[in-house]
DNA sequence: CTGAAAGCGCTTACAG
DNA sequence: CTGAAAGCGCTTACAG
C-alpha cells in the first residue's frame, strides 16, 4: 500500500503539498496540483487508515442513474459475483450528487476511498469517461464503446450475429425489413446498424430511411412502434429491434392489435438476459449475456489494479449470438412488394 | 464524529483497548470486548481518516446473493434514489465472503467503514438479522418481517388486498381457488396465506390443502405449476399466485397449452413492479412498489443514524393494493362443482 | 490481559 | 504558494 510519502517523493514535493492536493486546498499551483495527481495515479494511492485494507471499486453512472433496467441489474449481479473472487467491495457512486465542481475526478474518488471505477456509459457519458481517462484514474467502460487511446472497454460484439439476423430474415424471403434502434447512439447500436445496412447491401437492397426508427428503450415504445410501422403506407414484413424492452413491448402489443407473429410480422429482437424465453411466441433474438459483462468489468478492473499502475488492460470483447426461435417466419403471402422502379405488387 | 477516545471513555478503558477490540486482537477479555463493542454502537463510532467524512450504508444479503431479480433490482434502484438526499453512499457487502469467523458483525462492518446496514432477508436470513440486532448495530430489514423487539422493518402489508383479491374471485363465482406461494416462508407470504384462508372461511369454504402449492419464485415454476394444476383430477377455476415471476410464467405457459385466460382459468398475480402491464392478458394483481421499499429502507436508516444512537426507528409499513385487469373473469360454465357432501356437479 | 508511550498516516496552523 | 513541525486518530511493541 503506497502512502502519501511515496506520492510526495514521486512528485518531488512535501507530504503537506500532497495532502493539500488530495483535499483540494485552493492554495496550490495548478501545475503542482496536476503533477501530484499524476503521481497519485501512477502510485495507485488510496488514503490508508491504520492497517485497514478495505478498498472499493465504484460503479459510476456517467449520465442519469437507471439501475432498475434488466440490463443494468444484470450488470450489477455480475459485478457482485465477481466481487467474491477479490478483496474489493462494490460501492455505487453518483458524481452528479456530490462531486464538487472544483475538484477533479481523481480527488473525488480518493475522497470516497475508491481505487477504480466501472463507468456505465452512453453517448452522453463519454465526456466524463474521457476526462477520467485523461486523469489516468483506473477505469473501465461498460455499455458503450468508442475510440480511445487508453480506456479499456467491456462489451459484446453484436456485429456478426446482427448481420446473421438480417440474413436470416432475407433467407426467409423478407425484403422490407425495418430497423429499430435506441434514441441514443452508442457504440453497440452503431455496430448493429452497420451490420443491418451491410446485410441489405449484400443483397442489393438499399437502406430505406423510412424503415429506420429510433425509440426510447422502454416497453411502451415497442407498442407504439408497432402501431406506427403497421399504419404506414408500406408496412415492413419484418423488423430487427435492437433493444430488449422494445422488442418485448412490440410482441406483446401485437396481440392487442389482433396480429399474429410471425404470420403477420417477423420480429428479431435483442436480448441481454432471458426475456426471449418469456414472451409468446418465443423470440428470435441476437443475445448477449449482461451478467457476464458486469462480471468481466469488475474482474478486469480488479486485475489491472492488482497488477499495478501503468499496466494496460486490453478491451474485453465477448460475443453475441443469434438464437432462432418462433417470432420469425416467411413473409405473409399477400405481402406488398415494391419493385426497384417503384411499382407496387401484391404477391400471393 | 465520535473518536476512539470517546468510545474509550464511554467504556471505561484505554484507547489501546478500544483499538484492539475493533481490530479483533485475541488479547482481550470477552467481557471487555463486549463492553467496548456496546460503547461503539452507543456512540455510533466509525473509524475516521483525517477530515474525510464519507460514510457508507451497506446492502447486506442475509442468505445467498440474488441481486438480479426484478424485485431486488427495484430495491437497489430505490436505495440509489434515496442516496441523493443524504451524504451516505451505498456499498454492497457479502458477509459470506469475508467476515472472519471470529469477528462480530459490528467488527466486520467497522472494518468496512459502514455505519448502518440494510438487511435483505428471507427466513434463512433471520438468524443473521437477529445477531446483528443483538449487537445493536444500526440495521433495517427488507423483504421479510417477523417479531423482534428492536429491529425495524420496511415492508408493504399485503394482507388486506390479498383478501380483496380472493373475494374478487369469489364474487365472480369461483369456488375452487388455488393458492401458490413461495417455497420459502417469509412474513409477507404468511400474510398472504392468512388472507386467503380468511376470505375462504368467511364464505364457508374450507381450505383444500391439495390446492395450496409452494414453488420457487421463478418463471419456469409458473409454467410447471399450471401443468400440474390443470392435470389434477379437480382442477381449480382460479388461482392466486403470490410471486410475480411465477404469475408471469404461468400466464405465458397458458398459450402453449391452448388455454385462454381468463376463460379457462382466472389468475390473480402479484406484482412488485410493472410486470402486470407486460403480460397478455393484462394481469389482475396485488401490487406493491419495490422501488419505494428500497427508498424507504435507505432513507429510514439514514435518518435514524443522523438522529444518533439509541433513537428507535419504527417499522415503515406501506400498503399494497389490488389492481383488477383482464386475467380474471367468471369461471367456465362447464366448471365442476363439488358439494359439501362430496357430490360432483357439472354446472352449465 | 491491559495501559502508557512511541510511532505511522495524514492534516493543518505557522513561518517564510 | 510551499515546507517544517505540531497535532489528531489510530495502532502496536513494550512493560507490568
């Protein structure tokens, strides 16, 4: 366990100055402050109380808190499981609440006794993630991935299975395939859209922007989405829905509209847990294991902290997979086809 | 913030002895150890590091961890929300993992820097809850309630609405009403069974033990339960299912069996969140708000800690309510009735 | 087994 | 604004 003395030596200042920086005293030059905080992160320093050895990893929401979603609760479940293999405990922090505007993230985390942070991010959260990474505080990002020179990411790559999903629909005979994605663009959703476009292009089908929807990741959006799609002039015969609650909401709403899935509409959903097994009909879905992601994030961060500062953690990319169930089938025989020249054809 | 000095004075020993007790040194008399730990809890002592003021409330699972269930994740969501109103952070602790067998719970929690614990309990967890209460460490119990002189409980009373639920079924004309409860008996489930029995007795119907089921609170149990019930010699015409996942699993399975709810079977479920709105048909259910329970537990414990040791927190009892939706209706006209003397009657 | 005292990590008036 | 030094909370050999 490094002490304030080692940090002082490492930064070339007195222990008093280190203490001042940690406690965010105003009487420190910006230059020295930066030098000391850098030394803090290089040494992996945390305030010590006697021989008390407990330290914490923090789950930090970069953006509004939403611990209640099945995805987020699966993440936490995985983290708690990973906890058992370490001597670290999990604390839930809300920087929105009590990070003082004039303190850095490193100072904030030190104040809390935290040795590393799991950043649950979306696009809105990226600035916070970047700032924490710039301070070189130990961190790992979950739920989003983007280009960054030092930040490690934990995510499941959904590109390939997303493409397989669309190809599955194409093979069944579908040509008008809608795509429903999150209102917020994060790395994962971008991947899925890329895969969707690619699969269509490979079959010489142009992406029809009127079939691309962005909706909030909640069940009622799924219900609304279905009504919107089906009341359009040229409804699709299939849809790829990239958020679990939206897919579930859509499938459930179909019964209120006296539609039969997959007879009237094929649905490929997304599942990060087990929702696909609890809708009727069982949902064909691109699947990832959110519990595993939470586990990997905690375990990976713990490992990199044990290994000491400076050791780079790589990304932890697991795989998604396509599971074909009963919500996909051939398009309705009376389906409307639109030829390249715009001619509408009723087939069947 | 009380220091080790105050605790020493309070217990009538030296600060060295207090420190030894906190760090569980073997060189302390049992008698003095107890006296000191008592003083620790009376003073509300937590180890202090300089002017660092952070302190933690811990979520502790008395029993195997299961943070992933909708109920538990709603609890955590509520706690995180309550966090915002305080200067306390939430840490998740697993005593199974690293409580040393020779240390008391108070010692364990002090070592972690924890000022109070939210005990998520079931019947199995009661001994741990009782022990923590005996040590007088600040605690509040969630998810179970039982007789105890000092422990405060947070729960929603489901007795009245459970009775209304059964009466609702009786009014619709049902006479063979099954009851499905958790495999583990906790205070909440006992309440619901009592209400069920009472409602039947009030209508001069004897409780038929062959209609009372105990199953694990998971969706597959609901599917299995439905098959078991419907393949019995005298299937019920209605069922009151007191666990949300079981109710959902049962309703979903009905479609695989070509049954129609409520035409073939009326179902009153239980909901602690929003599941009732996402099954088809919309589920009639006794409802409680698990998010609110988590919120109340955190806020209540925080308040009682602020108020200082010795101040007794009362139980926080919120109310459940019955919500009538589309999964209940009149019994099938061809339903079998059994008269008091045992005669079977096909009605309709 | 217990306390007085030395010592460690950290903080904070005080001097420059 | 920075460091040397006094001081606080806590721990731990040392003496009895």
